């Protein structure tokens, strides 16, 4: 895993705007990581997975979907990606107050799912090999048993 300040510094390249439908920031981050060591690329992947796992909480899923329809499992994952893309202040705010999560559940914010491809794309660009890394923390919806 990367140190917090390093992880958030890299995430800041995305501009803190999870609702933007612009792939260029994700491409910039991918290119930056591709210039780093394999250990740093996997470190980014591990830290990203850990942060998404931390946000995998029933209380957030409930705050996100007060109606009967709610978010799909993928929609909830993408909303968590949007929180990470928004940066450390947003991340901390959501953990402190689940109601703060609602603003990340829009269709526009779902574009933040692009962060999920950054480590694998960077690895493949850097090494020419297929990404086969499996992160220690599962970030799929409902995987954080402690909070479900």
C-alpha cells in the first residue's frame, strides 16, 4: 500500500470532480503510474481497494438509496469510487456522516468508476504484461463483512 499522502496526491491528478465525463485525468494518472515501479503501481491498487473497502458499509448503501429502487451493487461501487476521486476531505466527510454520501450517487458521478482501470492499465503499459494482481481487500459491494 502507499502512504496516505502519496495516494491522495496521485488521486488529486483527477481534479476532484467525480462527475466529469472526461477520461483525460484518468489517462494522465495512468501515464504517471506507468512511469513508476511495479511495486508503486500495485501499491496504488492496494490502497484504492482498501479505501473502497472502507466505504463498503450498509449505512452508506441505505443513505444512498432511501427509495425502493436503490442503487445496484455496481452503482454503489461506482458511488464509492466517486467519493475517492473527490479526495480525502470527501472521504472523511462520508465516513463521519453517511448523509454526505448522497451527492456521490448521481449518474454523472458514476463515471468515477474509471479509477478502477487505472492500476491495471498502468501496469500493462509499464510491463507489456497482462495485469493479474488480486488486491488484499475485496471492494465489491457487501464484501466488508464488519460493516454489513
